[in-house]
């Protein structure tokens, strides 16, 4: 067994019930699945049992890659890619399902990166630190950049919380399983990011002061944290 690397924020899931519960959030049979950071293949085994059409494993830790190649050398459905997901383009895929126990230290960064491939991914089921998961829940009050971008590209759902006791080594935080169902709309994420950076630049100011757009709509006289997600999307249409 290879020890977890603190530098890569590795915490390996060791509870089969939780692994199966995560995978049951989506229909995998005959679909193409991409798992980010499969580690020793603990959850991978349960995904394979659901009979996917093909299974891509993206892992950046060289020692873990060696173990995965040995473990799955006889399985032609499994393709192992030694790469950092943040440097891996998903443009060649269509309708893939992404599953991952994301590293806590880069979970948000990876999700924001994968948003750019919303036309290539159908669904994404990932584990995040609970506090981070709540940052993406646009059904909650107090809008932020993450909620706005999640709503632009997907339908977001919190599935369930996961105890820290089902990992080795044991993390200090509670985790949450979340699901993004991508909407396949043509989204200009450069524009969406520009808008969110402006509108959330100073949440104490009225939106009209942050955006400087030529419109007299009453919502522009509010502060961004006073808005619902639908109201924020109305303003985005002016941008």
C-alpha cells in the first residue's frame, strides 16, 4: 500500500457502502466514465461492476499510476492517463460521466476548470469539503461567483454528506457528494467569468456601480447579495 501524500491532499475512501452510494447517483451502464484521482482503484472497482462502456482513469501520482496499470492490465475497457486533470483537455469526449473524490486543496479549481467542458460532460458526481459544496449551491441565499457559474452551466444538487471516518488518513472535515447535470447550452464562460468578477467585486456597492451598464432596471439598485439566482441571471442578460 502506497502512503497518502499530504502535498497532493490525498485521503483514500475505505468504505464500500459509501463508494457504492456515490456511484448509484448516476446511471453508468454502457456510458463512458472518467474518474479523477482514482488512487488505488477502490471506487473504480465498483464503477467497473456497473458495466460502463469505457473507463478513463486520470491520475497524476506516478506511483499510483504504476499500481493501477498493474491492477487493470487485463481489462481492455480501462484506460489509464498519467496527468494532472487541470492540464487534460476533455474536448475529444462526448456525454462522459465524471466521478471523483476530489482533493480538498484543489476541488474548487478543478470544478471551475471542468465547467469549460460542459458540452463534453453530461453529469459530474464529485466529493468536496462540505463548506465548498455549499459555495456552489445556488438555491441558498447570498449569491457568489461559484453559485452563478454553477447555475449557468448546470443543474446542481447536493446528494449527501460523508463522515470523515470513512477515509484513510482521516481528514479534519466533513465531505459532501454533489452532482452537476450539465445543460449543454452554448455558454460563453469567458463572458460569464468577466460578469461575475465585476458584479462580485464589491458586494457592498449597488450593482449599477459595479457593472456600469446602460439600463435602468430596478434590480441594478440592489446589492448582489440581496439577489436570488434568477434575479442575477436577469441582470446577466443585460450584460
